[in-house]
């Protein structure tokens, strides 16, 4: 019975969407940053696989169809950016400077922690794309010789963590500028952070959308130089 369920053509899609729907319902009820729908969905799906005794590879084979939506979903983030185009033109210097700093801090932190915890080179390059969207990060990890599954896991964890603690960090450092808040979410927590930024405000969402694209391009261009550092 377990094998039949696991190999069902759309089992992975169904259980993933059901988990996310429950996550959205809990988010509406709790209304707290830690009640992130994606985080809840991940925990529910993991629980379902353990209870049903289904291997991850079997689940992934039936859930792969969701991955096809990653690229078009990322492209759709251009809509709020277009709506705030004038604001972007006004702050373009600060935007570029902030995103370059964000990418640099991400790559340097991965390098520093890899040295500290004695990670292998393969693990190191797998973590370099942790702060960019999955659609770009997977390709970059494969090109650098990393472990794609580790890259995806690190990207998801980074995004969820950023969405959960992002507002608290902004309050701690008294970051109130709406453009700065949006760029911070997008540069550090990619699409997951952007979904939270859109909940905060339209400007924050637009700037976060911009940060996803630009940070991804900068990371792709610069990551190859960091490969040789460790």
C-alpha cells in the first residue's frame, strides 16, 4: 500500500499543496512571523513521509512537477517592480550599493563558516548560492561542482529563516526605510523573503523583487572567483 501511494503520479504534488494550504490557514489564525506557510508545509510533508514510510526519492519523483513553476513564478515578481519603477530610478545608487554589499556579505560568510567548520570544497561551493532564488541557485551549484540537493536545502532554510526573523532584525537595527527593508529581504531571503516583504508593503515587495534578480546575477558573476578561495 505504501509503495502504491508513493508511486502515485501526483502524490508529491498533492501532499505538498495540502501542506502549504494548511500552512496558510495557520498563518491567518496565528499571524506571527514564525508561522511561515512554507516552514509549516515542510514539516507537514516530512511528517507525512515518515508516517507513510515513503522514501524521499519516491516523493520527489512525484513532486517534480512543482519545480517547473519556479521560473515563471520568479518572473512574475517583475510586476510589482514595474509598478515602482520611478522609485527605483530615484534610489538606483543606493540600490546597487546595497545589493553588492548583500551579495558580498553572503559569500564571505559562507567562506568564513566553511573554514571554521572544516567543510569540504564540494560542500563549500554548494552553499555559495544559499541567498539567491532556487531557479538560479540550482544551475549555479551544478556549474560549480556542488551538491544540488544541499544547495536547494540551504536556499529553502535561508529563505524561511529570513522571512521569519527579517522584521525583528530590521527593528533591532532601526531600519525603517521601506526601500532598504525590501532590499534586505530580497538579497538575503530571495523569493520566500519577498513573499513576506509583499505582506509588509507594496514598496518593500517591489524592492525585494528587484533584489532577487540583481543579487542572482551578481552572485553568478562573482561566485566563480570565490570558488578558488577554499
